[in-house]
C-alpha cells in the first residue's frame, strides 16, 4: 500500500484513501514460534529497505509508529501505515464492522481531522464515499476471507460497484493464495468482467498448490498509477528475497 500511496503523491492534488476492512490498526507480534518467525522477517525488511523507495517508505512508517508507541515489537496495520503517509491535502476513511476493532482503531490513530473511522460493513458502506470530492481515490478492499468463496464473490461485486460509481479510481484488492486453481478461476472471471486496466502482483513462500493454510498473497490493482508495474517488478522480488531466504516460493507481476 505504501507503494500505491507514493505513486499517487507524485501529483499535488489531494486524494481519498478508503479502506473497507480496517481492523484494529495496531498489533503485537505474538511470542510463539510463528510470531517470532514473522518478527524476524519484518526485521529483515526494515534493515534492508533503503534500496527501494517503496520499501523505504514502509520502513519509515513502521519505525515512526514504534517510536510513537515506545515499543520495538509493535506492528502497525494498513490504516496506521496509510495515515502516516497522508499529506495535508489528503484524507482517509477507515471502515470496520466490529465495534471493538473500530474502537481500538480510533484509539490507535493519532488525532487528525484528515482521518475518519466508520463502524459499518465495508462491502456496503464503500459506495457512500464514492465518487470523492477530490476526484482522486485509492480504495483498498481487504476482507478476512474467513468465508473464502463468499468473500471472493463479494470482493468482486464491490470492486465492480466502486468502478460504476467512480470509473477512474484506483482499487487495490488483497487476496490470499491457497490453491492456484481457485485463484486462476477467480482471475479468469475478473478478466471477463472488468473493463479497466488491471495489475496483478503476487508473492508466495510455498508452492501455490501445496496444502499449507496460506501459500502466499496477491494484490490486484485496478487502474494502477503510472509506472506502478515497472516499479513493482523491481521491489517485489527484493521484498521476496528478504521474506524467504530459502527461495521456496516466488513472485509474479503481470498486467491484464
């Protein structure tokens, strides 16, 4: 998300950042084997991010949040990372369905008139904020995929609804990679039904058809900003190398 925000900030005019499933904002990396492994991966990224502006922006945001919290293990989620990158002319709306999570997010966000937390179903409420008065927007659709097939279907429906309301808006859809066949079937349907340019970036640490719970993840970007694909082809492999020193997985960047 830092990379997309950087791309939008190449123009002076402000934009709306809209997130549909914002969560609680701040997290602690649990003291378990999985949590320690995740922490080590993050630290490798933070220590080696300066070679690419997109990774460096991410590293700066994480370091600033940890300094603010006084906690070297604190981890900011996407709302806090996005809020830290907003310029004076930008604003953000974070939608979260669960009251406790929405309350935690309000508490985690620094007081700022540019940010708003809305307690609602992000799939439904997104429409109320499009088109934005700024006439520029980045919408991030990132459900938990707890009901995997239903969430995939609702994600597609919501992305298409967002385009109907604001055809030139940038839409970023995060999705898990569990079985390559399911992912490719979903992609094929999207290609047939989305009339806009689409960039797909994926990173996986296990073979895409293996039986682990999560092999990797992808980001599908509708109306990608100028040079986003070119830049992603540089920083995504670098990020992968830091996250997976064993090189058991890989990356992919393609444009439809």
